[in-house]
């Protein structure tokens, strides 16, 4: 390194001193190129990051701009999401590349100082840096766009699978996307260049030359910041852990995220120092061979790296949450479809006249006949859906002056209940069966408007499929003795199901599964729906099919997963890069300390094991903290997933644990790889 | 009684691809008596540093042996060598080698902490040394907060706190101004009077003139030596300077 620098110095000095007119422009261009080559240890990862970001930006842009996607059902949803994705990737590209570049400048300050002392003015240095930026820009654009074009075909294939597209996505090179990438990254490189120039301009040569060798002051104890960190983190964790209502979870999710991020940064920077200082205060603990070296070493390391480590932690948490959630949603698509569509096809119609049931069954028979198919697992019942207020055991209509929480009550007849549950329950005229999906009632009497009923039994379960949104407001099932009971109820409870006029019509629900392909199911749904609309019943109900909805479900969840993978990949790239740079800078800092300790009387092994344990602590702390964040976020995200119709907590836990495991393995791999660079520097 | 005996020390460095062999030490023999204060002089490249590294057990000789208290240190196992160095040798370096992350006090304690001494024991040992070196008031400071002379005195305290058999000093005045140099040499003289054996490598005539004996090394061999005996510091200075002139102009060996 130093020899290379000395050579550079000679070369630079030789050229500057030569009286013959060298082509100065070429000189700067050449020097810039040499610099990149010489600093390859830090420059190549930077270029790779630039390249990778350009590639991802292009791919997502070209996918968002793909013509054949627009033609697909649900394509617009996907396009909107991808459009959002381009923005997010753009913003992260700016942050990452700015961060990486500032690291590069820091490492190169000494080199700039040397050039300055050798007689290069700041504007000459500026020229060299300009050339360097130009090379870096061209290289990353060319390589990034080329690999973008190359990989976009692969990504298209992946997209077809993930989004379950039936048509093939047309492969095309989109000049518009390339143009946008060129502009965006042009701006980023320009900003980085200006930042470098500013750094060169602000510093004086002797300072530049000294670079990082200024005595490192002991970090201050910042109790306030540490306490703030503990408080915000605690608040964020508490919020995430106790929240129950999915709507609240959704609303407070970002609040919790911000709290945890603030807490993470404060605790990494101030909290760690406070703890280390407390350790040092205890003489008995501190003056032990292994504690002595690591406590003071860690203090120094934390001062240098706390912000970077907190960033790794936040990014890792982001990757984990995004990927585990989107994977869970994607893999759980069938489950959410099933919640929304308890059977493959359902008919829902107001039971206004005699024979509705028979008419519908006849229609179904007729449509199914040519396919030779039968209804599988049919589900039929009548219900009345009522929304109003509940206060304790009193249910009353909206707008009658009473107050209370909104609630939903669905009425079923005893006849239907007995049939569905396979029971032979009997009820007297003023008796009901109550099933509480969510909510609370006490005692044995219920007031429904003006009338009171005795609760004969609180049911432990109910023979109907769970409703996705049912868990968001208070919701009850009430089994009443017979159909006509609602007539007396009607007056007291006011409007049924939000109709203008009070009606006491029951809704007839008929649904069934089909053992047919999605295409056939869609055909059947289309025919049935056509017949239904054409009939007299058409006005009072509808026919719905799960197969028809499937593609839009997959478009949404697949789009999210796709975006999740993309963002996860981007974050991962950022994480890897930060880890790598941290290892390198740690290595340079440790080299000297390592040598001093050797001279003062530590054996090679002692020094190595002490440094190793410190480095391990430093690098695994973010992973541990991220794991901890995930554990606390679990409850909150689980509740949010309820809203998407995903109730399978075990499945989500599996997704999360899987993602965490794979991520941890990857993290260790990256650590192992970059640790090699570290050991190469210190030995 | 000889505390340190060096017999026929030879060190050959081989360049990476085995091409060139560089003979840093040809054949060095000398001994140091208990309570002596010896300076080793020589130009850059004469083999001083190589010799010191071997004495410090940081490097191994190609052949020959080094006996400290009659024990051959070239034969000590790698595992035990650090503990051996901590217990028997004290080091003072040109660039101090204090750790920036420790206060001066903690820097001085470092070898004792590594040896597993209790805090009370450390305090007990530090007190007289800090007094003698005049660093009692700055013990809580960090290396970057004090002057070069103060840093070097802290480094001397670190070397002395283990009660070593032998203090090895490598150009201890190399990074100090003349006042700090004078102060440090006075400190070395005092601790030597208290019975501490010191071996110092230097090419400062001023530093060497404080020693009781000066060894001259040229081209990997002990070329000459001067005993101070009853000479004053100035006479010693003159004698060393003359010898160096002879050395530099390529004079023949004389005794």
C-alpha cells in the first residue's frame, strides 16, 4: 500500500516537474483512472453497488413500463405498485450511494493531502476527482444497464410465476427506463462529486495528510440520549406487543417503527457507552485481563461505529419484516381467498318470495349439467345482517339517541343452526343462542330494542366459516327460535342492514365448491351470473366466484412479494456494503493497536482472541437487535395480517422464523467473507 | 553476576523469494551485569533493531543463544513467551506505544492486568513509581492530552511496574525535544542508581553518554566498547563522538 503510494508520488512528482508540455488533460484523465485502480479495495465494492442499484432500478422501471403488462387483468394494480417501487428504489439509491461515497472520501483524505503537498492545487485535485466520477458513472451505467437488460428477461419469467400471469410478458428494451436511470444516477453522481469537492475545499493539506491519525477522544457519557433511547424503544415495543385491534395496529405501525428506529440509534450510540462506562467504574470487574482490553476497546469501537451498526440493524429489520410479511401474504393467498369466498361459488339473494331456493338450485343444476360436475360441500342458510350499537347487554338502532359501540349481529334461525351444527336444540319464544365472535356481553338477558330475550346458551363455536372482517368490530351470531321472530324485532331495532326502509327479508346464501379447473369455474360463474341477472332475482342479489377473483388476489399479493424481494435485495446490498466497509475501517484502526499490544506483552493468541471477540460483538449486535425487533413486531404485524384475511399465526411465525434463519445464515456468510479482508489488513 | 549473556548471535533475513540473503547480525557476543546501564550504538542498518528484537524475544536468531538469568530465551515456547516477557522485561519505545483508548494509569497497569494482579496491588506498586517519575498529577489523562516527554515517562512507568530484571529501551529519546530528553535521561540514571539494569539502543551521542558502558555495532558485529569508569558526562560524550568518527571513516578494530 505504502509502496504503491510512494510510486504514485514519484510518478506524480515526475510528471508535474517535467518541463516538456505534457497533455495536461490526459494527465488528469490518466491519474483518475490510476486512482480507481489503486483504491480498488474500497472502490470496487462501491462500483458494484452502483452497478447493482442501476440494474435494479432499470429492471423495475422496465417492468413498470412493459406494454404487455397493461393488457393483463390486474396489470394496472401491479403497475401502480411497481411505480411506487421505482420511487422507493430511487430514494434508497440516493441514500446508499451518498453514504458509500462519503466513506470513500474519508479513506482517501490522506492521499488527497499528499497530492496537495506535492504541488497539486485544489482545482487540479478537483479535475482528478471529476475524471474519477466520470469513469465510475460510465462504468456503473454501462455495466448496470447491460446486466439490467440481461436479467430483466429472468425477472420477467419470475414475475410471470409469482404473479401467476397466463400470458407471456413480452421482452423489450425500454429506452425510457434507461433514460430515467441515466438521469437519476447522473444526479446522484453529481451530488457525490460536489460533496467530494466540498470536502477537498474545506480541508487544508496538513490536515488532509494527517487524515484519521488525530488522537481519538474518549466518548462522552450521554445519559439523556441513552434514557431517551430506552424510553422510545420501550414505548415502541410496548405498543407493538399489546396492540390487539387490527385497525389500530395498522394506524400505529409507523409510529411504532419510528419509535423503534429512534430508540435503536440512541441506544447504539449513547446506551452502549453508558453501559461500558458503568462497567469501567467497577474496579474489580474492569481490571481483569479479558474485561480490561475489551471494555476500553469496545468503547472506542462503539464511538466509531455506533451509527453504522444502528443502520445495519434498522436495514436488517426492514429486510426481515418486508420479506417475511410479503412471503406470508403471498403463500397465504389461497387462505385469504377462502376467507373472502368460503366456497368456490356463492349466490347471495334476498329471500323475497316463495321458491327462491328452488329457483337458484335449478339454475345451478342447469349450468353444471354440461360439465358433468356436482356441487361439492354445499353450504346454505338464511341470515339477517344487522348493524347498530351495543351498550352492555342492550342493542339498539343507530340514530335513536342511544350511544354505545358499533356492532354487527347476524341472525340465524334455529332450524338452520340445528341443520348446520347437527344438533337438536329447542328454544322457547323468548330464548336465543348467542355466539360471540368478538365483543362482550354479561348476564343471561339481552335487550334487542324494546324486547328482552333470555340467553339459553353461549355457544363455544359456530358452524359458519370465519369472516375476515368480523374480527374488526364487535360481532355476534344470534340464533332465534323461528323466522318470524324478526318481525317483532324489526320495529325495535330499526333498519335492517342499512336499507332505507325497514325490511325483514332474510338473505338466502347458497354456496358450493367445484372440482373443476379455474377456467371452467370462471365459465360456470359467467353463465350462472348471466342467468341470475336475467331472472327476476337478479335485482336482489349477486353471484360470486373465487376463481375469477384469484388472479386479482395474486396480482396484489404477488406484486407485493415482488416488491418485497426487490427492496429486500436492495437493503441486503446496503447491509453487506456497510459491513464490508466497517470491516475495512476497523482493520486499519486495529492494526496499530494490535502491534502495540504485542509489544507490551500480550501473546499473539491473546491479542487475536481479544480482537476477535470484540469484532464479533460489534458485528453480531445488529443482527441480535434486529432479531429482538422482529420478535416484538410479530404481534403487531400478525394483527395487520388479519386485515388481509390471514389468521394463521403459526404460518406467519413459520415465515418469520424461516426468513430470520436464512437471513442470519446469509449475514454470517457475509461476515465470514469480509472478516478475511479484515485479517488481511491487521496481519 | 551476568544477568544477560549473548553468545554468537547470528541473524540472516531471506527475501521473500529466497533470492537475496541479508546478514543483519554476523556474530554478536556480549554480556550485561546486574545493575549495569549499557547503551548500544550504531548507524541505521547496523543491526541494532534486530538485536533488540531478539533480546525482546520478538524475533528468533538464526543461530546463537541469549541467556537471561541463565535461561535461554530463544528456546522458550511460543505459549510462554509473552508471560516471560511480561515478568522479566520492561520496554520503552521511541514512539511510546501507549494505547489511545486507555488513560495513562490504565496504560501503566496493562502488563499487571495481563498478569492477573489485583487492583490494590497495582495501586500499591504504582504510587512510588509515579512519584519518582513525576507523573502523579496526569495519571487520569489520556495519551493525546499530554506532551511527548510525559508520554515517555508514562511508558517508563509501564516498563518498571512489573519489576523487570532488565529494561530494554529502543531509541527512547528519538521523539523527544532536548529538554524532555534531558529529563528522561536523568530518570534513567536515577532508576539505574536504584539498581535497575538497563539496556538502551540509540544513536544519540547525548543519550549514550549517560550510560556506564557503550557498545558499538557495525555491520552486524560488536565493533568496540567504551567503559565510562570515572569519566564525566562531557568526557564520555567526546570519547563516543570520536569513536563514531573512527567508525564512520572505516577505522580498524581496536580494543
